[in-house]
C-alpha cells in the first residue's frame, strides 16, 4: 500500500533511528517536494542525510488540493 508522508513521520522516525519502518510497512513511500526540502535543507536536522539518500523515498510534485 503506497503512502504519501509529511515531515512529521520522517522527522520522528529519524530521531529514533527507525526510518526503515516506512518502506518495510508500506513499500512505496512518497513525499511532496516541499516536504523533502523541509526535512533535508539542513544536514544537522535529524535524519536529513539519510532521507536525502533514501532510495525507497520518491519525491513527487503534489499539492493537497489536487485530490479535492
């Protein structure tokens, strides 16, 4: 089941060293480009480098109102 994540799960799971749970539980994980920029803009942020290098994370162009 694919999911679209916001920054909350990425940051929280990075802080506890468990980013691996997202692809393990959901397979396909997507993040809007704005979310990706937010969590990777500063390498001192929790998990920023790991998220930036994650092969399991797809960065997508998506706006919340596109589903309405």
